[in-house]
């Protein structure tokens, strides 16, 4: 596929992803400065410590993504077991723990003299939440941009979502406990239900209903729903940066320091997954999305859980918002690296059997 035809298959959002995200960040920060009382009022609209406007926006954003996930495709895991195994390994056995380790190293030790002491543990908690939430939504964009195998991506996301329902809370609780941070179990459990279980149920219910009319009916509805999902994503970013705008402007050094372990973690995890797939003889259309899924974060869940657990003005919420800030440009750079290194991988018909 040449560049012109590739662009024609990409939506306006995907083509100018960085521009839209940057614009949303700027708009959010400006609105947060101009209308602090109004956004404070929005921030106070909570139930069981979960912010309701953020919850609705996240549902609108990820339900259309989860609607595409075919949990019935989980039986196809055996066909791409090497790529699946690599992604699962980095997502659940490496990523949460290395993110916690980098948080303790940089925030808890190296950068500690430069940060407000009262927020150190909260910052680390936010990083832990990022590391424990593998990507669900944006990974479809990264996979598309690397010409990844769509069936593999769907299968991997379905498997990740299934595991996340059961593993996210225990892993977060374990790492927060190691960090000596009090674990609000009720809020953590509600966050998992609100941002994983409920969207999965709604997404699959919509999918089953639409598929009764055939795949064309499903695709037509998905095309109509896609702009709503993108608007919800951008609106969520505007809202989050409006909540955190004053802190970002007042503490640019803190933002830069929090970004360091997040960026290092993203490149580190991507490298592990990419090289492991190469070593195992996995073809590029599987290796690229495997590395993207492994490296990126379900920042929607991390941000929402941080707000629910620690509040809008907490260091944890700020750390997860920094994750949003660096996610798009870093992931786009990884997409570029994956595309340029395509020749490193053998053609599909030369992939060795293992």
C-alpha cells in the first residue's frame, strides 16, 4: 500500500492525532485558568469517589472500541501464540513491576529533593496505575499505523481485557502495598467495575445486537459511532487538563520529572517485546502490534482510577495525566521505528515454525 492510499484509509483523527491531542491539552489548560470555579464544580460531581462526567466520557470513548472486540476469537490464540505470549509476558509479568521500580528509583530517590515531599508516594501510585493498565482503546490506532494484523490485535485486546478484569486490582493493590500506600479497596473495586466490567458488558451487548444484522450493518454503525468516540476522547483530555491546568503551569519542572520514568518505561517495554518477537521468528505484522500493545497504557482507566482513589488535585492524578501528555508523541515515534525496521523481519512465508 502506497502512502497516498494509506492516508485515504486513515481517518482525519488518526492522520492528525498529535495535533488534536495538543489542541485539547492547550484548550483544557486555558479553560482551567479562565473558569476554575466551573471546573471545580464539575470535579465535585462524584459517586462512590468516581467522577461522573469523566466516567460518562470514558464510556463513550471505550465502549465503541470494546464493541469491536470479538471475545469469541480467543480460541485463535494458539495460531499466534508467540506474539500473544510475548505481549502477555510484558504486560503482566514485567511492565507493572518495572514501572513501579522506575517510580521508586526516579521519583522516590533520584528526583526526591526536587519534588514536594508530601506528594512523593502519590506520584509513585499514579505511575503504578499507569503500568498496571495495558492499552485497550488506542492500540487499534497504533496497530493500524504499523499495518498490524487486525485479528491478532483484536484477539490480544480481548485476552488483555479478560485478564484485566481479574488482575488489575490485585496487582495495583500489591504494588501500592509495597509502596506503603493505603489501599482504598472499595474505590479500587468500583473503578474496575466502572471502567472495565461495565464497558465490556455494554460493548459486547451492542456487538451481539448489531451482528444480528450482518457485518455490513455492524460496520455502518461503527462508522457512525467513531466520531462520537473521538470527540469523547478529546473532551476527556480537555476536562483532565482543565482540572490539572493550574498545577501544570505552576509546576512545569514536576511535569518534566514525572515524564522521565514514563518515557523510559515505554521505550524499554517496546524494545523487549519487539526484540523478543524477532528472536522467536514472529513476522512484522504480529511483532509490531505486539510491541505497541505492550508499551502503551490504558491511560483512561489509570486517570479515572487515580482520581477516584486519590482525588483530582492529587499527585497520582497528575502523574497519570502526564502519562496522557507523553503517550501520543512517544507511541507515534515507536510506530515510526517499527515501520522503518520492517525489513528486519522475514517475510510471512519465511517465518520459521516453532
